[in-house]
C-alpha cells in the first residue's frame, strides 16, 4: 500500500502511516508503563458505553481485524536506545 510500510523488528511489530505509528498493545503498555489488562479494561468500558472511538484523554486505538493497535503521534524513545534529545554534544 502506498504511504504505509510494514516494519518488522526483532522486538515489536509496527505499522508506519501518515497518521503516526501504530504499535501493538504489548509495546504500548511497555512504553507507558501500563498493564495490558488496564488497556483491555479501557477498551471494554468504551464498548459497554457504545462509543465508536476512545474517550478523550485515553489512548487512541483501532482494530485491524482481530488485532488491536495503538497510535503514537510522536516518536517515543526509551532510555538507552541511542536516540538522544538532539542536543549537540
């Protein structure tokens, strides 16, 4: 597909698109120090309320088939990943 690229890394599956990076539930939970069950509970709450999209202030997610993906609008770098803050050394 034009504008989208599937990137398979050793640790994570990512889908890059113009609208940000879509990451797996596992990766999103790890990046934001959340439990995967917490994310599932939030999705369940949205579903019980009959909402078509997440409530304001909650992570933006979509289903791609049966897989759940969360959108990262900005790159999130983990400590020690070699991605500095851009300051000159």
